[in-house]
């Protein structure tokens, strides 16, 4: 083997591409990268970052890890507001159902009363017809239907 071949073999043996195996790379956030500053100074990009909640109105980066507790509180408030709204809607539905039930009951009661009045009127008309036919036949001495004569009996003591 020549000196040249030996040189290349030594050089190749010294090359290690397993650097960092088993270790994690550090996290990268482009918003903090000074080389990306020019890109993030664009007004269109800044408006997008503001709408997505990554920067504030002044253009400062919002650290989501630091603001996690605030976000959690806001989420809890939204959940409680949603629950309160659901309860209000359920109560409103229950109130509507009760009012509708009362209306139906009132209508049923009115129908029954009307039916009872019609039945009474029909009965009265029938009695008048029967009485008129009896009078026409000369049978007025008989008691009218529906009325009973009561006689008192004396007790023997």
C-alpha cells in the first residue's frame, strides 16, 4: 500500500457521521432566529402571525409555553360559558314545553266543557220533544222523564 492510500484510509477512518446519535437536536423557533428577521418584518407575514396568535399588536413574539396557564383559564371560561348557555337553552325549552302543555290542557278542558254543554242541550231538546209528543197524544198526566216523584213513608214506631 502506498502512502497515499494509507493517508486516505486514515482520513476515512477519522470521518464519523454518527455525531449526535441518541441525542435530540435543540428546538428551533424561526421567530427568534436573527437571520429570519427580514422575512418576519414583512407586513403580510406579520398580519398572518398576529391573526394566528403568535405575535401581539406590537410585534412581540408570544411564548405559548409561558402563556399556557392563561390559555387554560380562557379555555375553562369558554367551557363554563358554553355549559351555562346549554343550561339556559334547556331551561327555556322546558319552559316552552310547560307552556305548551298548559295550552293543550286548557284546549282539552274547553273542548270537554263544550261537549258537555252540547250533551246537556241535546238532552234538554230531547226531553222537550218527548214532552211535546206526549202532550199531543194527551198523556200529560205521566211524570216527565228524569224526574222521579218521591213519597215519604212514615215509620211505624
